């Protein structure tokens, strides 16, 4: 039998070794030669039958009676083994069916895949991203969309990156409006003020939007916001404060505001759609010599440009400001990006190209090396007039990119305090239900955040053309340019 060749069966023809030995002894005596040849023929027939030639099995069995008995026993043993195997298999219960993936878990997986594909740190903060996914699907409740949103927030928090965050549908819509030129909020531009009694810097109003909710309620530039909706602002980032100030149109939020040395007061404001003005500018005349670039004589003229954010209108508005001030014959420019939390990265690159005529504007690198290079395009608006850039702790993201590009190309003097230090480019990924993810996709923007000039704390007024121009024309004017 062919299928037995792979087992342990011993060829049947090798059994009669003892009989063969006796025949050999008989042959040796001269009287058993015919019997020896007969036994050899029988042995060959038994071996042939054992190896599977069943056609001659019955004929061979006439001379080898033990053959059919042996083969029948083996076939019976095989049948018994097959029956025992089938019985054992029937006794083992089938594996439980795999649990069906719910719609909420599918939405969670959509967010997980977006991070897996786009996130810059492929070590995922030292985690096995696949195991994290499996763990969440097994133990984190996702019975409704609110629970799934919470699970996604926890997932992103495990990355240890405050800038990679979940955006609910309303927050994503507000972000889109902001980059397009409007937000739904109370109409204030905020910055970090001076610390109070050794504490963290306080949240201060740069300027209220004319005609906006805050301006109508009497909020003024320089006012300190102590709390937003009952949440103290001490130690709060500008991102966190902006999230609290914005919200659905028509909703209300209460600010606790302190003006000068007066007692704090609560101001309840109704959020509304507010148009963002990304760029303002002013000609500063009568500038003191200390604040002028080398070679200029007092009283001088400086062109002040305030960039509040980087949205879809910033680059064009910046170009208009540069051209208008150049026509005034200024001795230098002051580009104020204090408390500019960033915005659209391409807008930051476009503004940098307005000041740099040649060379590399931005290098983006990760652990594998340089990924992207953004170079000047040779179409600068002013690549020669002395330029000072004002920065502070609120200067972040695209604003840091701009400051770094101008500094590293030797185009500008950096003045002020340390910047936020974000140094990260993000992309926004839309999810299927209208929500989204802000995902960090490129770290280590090459920014040297050391300062060329660092005025004493409180030396520079809050951003704004009027206040800055007054300081520059006074005896207390700070040094803005290298001499």
C-alpha cells in the first residue's frame, strides 16, 4: 500500500529471518536446497503484496496465508485510528466567532490610521502603535460618539504632543474660518503680559476688534484677562485661551477683566462672527537715534508692520504694507510678530520670500534627514532695507518659521524675548463625521531662537502701531538694530 510507505511499517518480507537461517543450515547439510528456493519465492511474493500490488494478493495468499491476516489487521487499525480522530475533533468545541467591529470602533480606527500614516514620530512616543490600537478596541468603551471622541483624545494624549489634537466638528469649522479670515469669538487679540508678584505671565489684551463684542463692552488694550468662563488663565497657553474664547455664534462667555489698578470685573460677552485683520502698519516718524539702524540719523523714519496671524490674506496684505512704507522712504522696518500663534505654514513662507531674495528659506527635517526645502524665488519686495523682528513667548509655529528664516539668512535682527518653541508643522486631517485631527508631520524646523537684542522686561509696549511708535520717538527708545 503506497500510503503506508511514509509510516513506520516494516517490509513483511524481512520477517522470516529465523526460518531462512534454518533453511541455510539445512542447505548446508545438502538435503534442503529445493525447500530453500521455494521459501525465497514465497518471500518475494510476500514483499510484493506488502508494497501495494493488491492485484496479486489473493494468489500470493495461497502460499502466504499470514499475509491477508496481517493486512486486514493493519486496515482495521487505520480505520480505528480515523474513527478516534473524528471523535476527538467532534469533542473539541468550535472557536467562538470573532466579535464584530462596531461603527464607533470603525470611526476610532479611521482616526488611528490617520495618525499612523501622517505622524512625524514613527516611534509614537515609545509605543507599539499597533498594540495601542488593539488595547483600545478591547478595553475602552465606544458605545456612542461621545465615548469614541474621548477615546480618540486619550489616544492622541498618549503621544505626549500638545499640538497633535482632536478637533470636534465645530472647532474644525472655526479653524477653517480662522484661516479664511474670520472667527466666531469675542473679538480680542491676546498676548502675554508681565508676571504679577513673581507668578506666570498674565494674559493681556493686545487690541479689541473695533465694533466687536469685547470693544462694545469696554474692554481695552492692555486689560488683563484673569479668567475665561470661570477658568483661571494663569499658566494658560495662548492656544488654550483662544479655544475658550471661541465658540458657536450666539453663545455667551464671561471674562474676568482687570484694567490698570482698578478692581477686577466680570464681563459677559456674546460670541459673534469677527473678521480677522492679519496685517496692520504705520509710519513711525521722529524715531530716536538709539532705535535707528547704523548710518541713519535722527529724527528717523521706521516702517512698523504688525502681523497678527497667518491666514489666507496675510501674504497679500503684507506685500501692500511693504510697498506703502517703502514709498515713504523709511530708514528701516520693524516687523512685529509678538503673540502671533502661527496659522498657515505656506503664508509664513510667502512672507519670508518678500524679504529674502535668494537662498533657502526653510529646511524641514526629521530623523531621516532633510525632507523638504523651501527656497527664495528671486521676487522679493525688499531684500536690503534694515529689518528688525519683534518676538516674544507668544510667537509660535509659522511665526517662528518666519523669524528663523529671516535670522538664518542674515536678513533681520531678532529682538525681544524667547519664543514659544513649537518648531512643528502640522496638517489637518478631515474625518468622516466632520471632525478632524491636527497632526504634527514635520519637526525640527531649523530655527535659532537666540536673540540679537533683548530689551529689558517691560521695555517694549504691547503690539500696536501707536504704542510702539511713541516709544521709538522717546528717550527710552530701545536698540533694535546691530550697530
